[in-house]
C-alpha cells in the first residue's frame, strides 16, 4: 500500500503510520507514529478549521484520488456561513462510503469514547480539554442512543450505570429530559450529581413513561470495561450450562484480559459451551484475537513454589457460537471472519463492513476528526463495505423491542441442539 509523500522524512513517517494503524485495531500505536502526530498537530496551530481538515486529509486519508472532490466540497462549505458544520461535514464523509470517518463535537457521545480509546496519543491536549489531568468524563446515565428516522432509541444499556438500575431497556424511544428534547450529551450538561426526569415510550404509539434517574460523570473506558466484565455469566437452559460474555469493545489490552479471565474462570470451567457476543460498541480486536478459540497451541499452566497456578496461553476447547450484528465492526469483524472460516457458527446479522484503519485527530477548536488512514484486506478480500455474513441469519429490530433479544435466544437454542 504505497503512498505518495512530500519528502523522504514524511515517507518514513507514513510507513510508521501504516504499522501503527493496524495496531490501532488493538488500541496500541507505535511510538514513531505518536511523535509524527504531535508534529502534525503543532504545525496546524494558525489555520482555520477548513484548511486544517484539508491538510490532515492530504497527509493521512488513504484514498488520495478523492481529495480534489473533498477539497471542493470543503471550499463550498467555507463560503456558506449559514451551514451546520458538523452535519455538513458528516454528510460529506457519509457520501464517500468509507468507514472510520467522522467529525465529532462535545455534543456527541462518540467524541468522548473515541478520545478515550485514543487518549494515549493526545495526552497533553487532553489535559487542556479535561483539566487538570486529562481524564475524560461526560455527564450521562449510561445509555448509547441510536438515531432512526430522526428519533432516538436505546441501543445499548451499559452495565452498572444509572440506566441499568432504572429499568431502561434497549428499544425504548427516548423523548425528553426534564421536559426538553432528548439529546445524547447536551441534555445532561450541568446535571451530574442530580436527578432528572426521563420520558420514554416502550410501545409504538403507546403511553409515555417517566423515569427518575441519576446523572453521573462517566468515564468511557471504565464504562466499557465494566460492562464487558459484568456481562460474563452462566446461562442455564435445558439441563445445560452455557457461558456467555459480550465484548462491548476490544480496544486495548484490558478487554483481552477480561475475556481470558472470564472464560478461564472456575464458573466457566463448568460450562458445556460458550456464547461469544461480539455485537460491539467499538471494535479494536487484535488481528489474532480468534486464536483463543481456534488456535492449536496448548493451554500451559505454571505452578510456583508457593503452589500458585498461573494459566498461560489459555485456549477455549469446548463448543462455541458467536453472535454478530451490524454493530460488530473493525477488528471484531476480522475476528468474526476468522471464527467463521474455522467453522464456528455466526448467529445474527451481517457485520458493519467497517474494516479500514482509522485514527483520531484533535482539531484546534477542540472538536475531533476521525480519518481512515489505511485500507485493508483479509485473505485478499476487502471486507470494507461488505461485512461478514452470519451462518444463521436472525433479524432483530431495535425499535420498541422491550429488551427482547432474538439473536441471543436463537444462539442459546442452536447451541443446546448441538449439545
């Protein structure tokens, strides 16, 4: 994947960049790329947002053939002072039909979660945005909304958050906060530590329900790791024990440790099989993540002089099914592809088709730009825009689903049949 560059030094930086972005799938960037990013951001300090975006795109976007058209669109936007810039930019990026593109403001939940995933790249800038120590927090109740036909619905309820403790269910239509129209972050600004009145609708055209719910300052990665950890459980059905864990993200070593700790635990040792739920909020899985389930190397135990047993290179050897959906993205799509290739059934829906490498850039106004910086292929195939099809398709409609999960239910049913 050769890329045109302005100087020999930039060519070297781009090579580092390519290596680094594939590590982004595991939330680890190379030190050389981090230095290059810092230099890039510094030299943009005096230019406006349009020039800043054009410069970043010219340096980092993998498809340079699209740059003339992109620049023309940006110049047209700049001449129109009445536009909604975030909406117009994201409409432009959507038209390119490439994933890992986006312009995010502090009114977006994605803004905080992406910043935390890439926080090690931008430590000094984050100290200015989130003083004094750069720890990212936002006011919320622990839900991820999805906008469908101009209306918000609950897509995810994070474990251990006020929403999870207050009978908020996936599929609920979100109407208002304290009488004001619902929005993902803005509706909760200035209300952390207080209680708000959330109105929702659980049945289409049904009664409006009210919920008193506490607002907290939430840290994105803490919320994602806690939700992943707390999702692990044993499901008992038909005389069988099925282990279950949902990978809300795999963006970082912490998530790999959570997965290993869960499936190697004593409670999972008694399970007859495992249901791996990769209907994720974010991707980030390392390229060899599926090896835990399909790798041929043995599980190894070391026993110390104190008779403590440490399990290394754990491998799950019992039956397994995985659940996928259009939320399964990026590195977790590569994991889904690897599982399917090894004969592991995928139950649910086709994955998102978001398999390029992206990186986040903090602009001088504090907003964020996500740019796809490398294209990618798996086994010579381009999964971007295509996704990984399930072995057993199961439709799941989010709106007014009342927390029901037909994909999980079919996964349980098929696993018991196989057992």
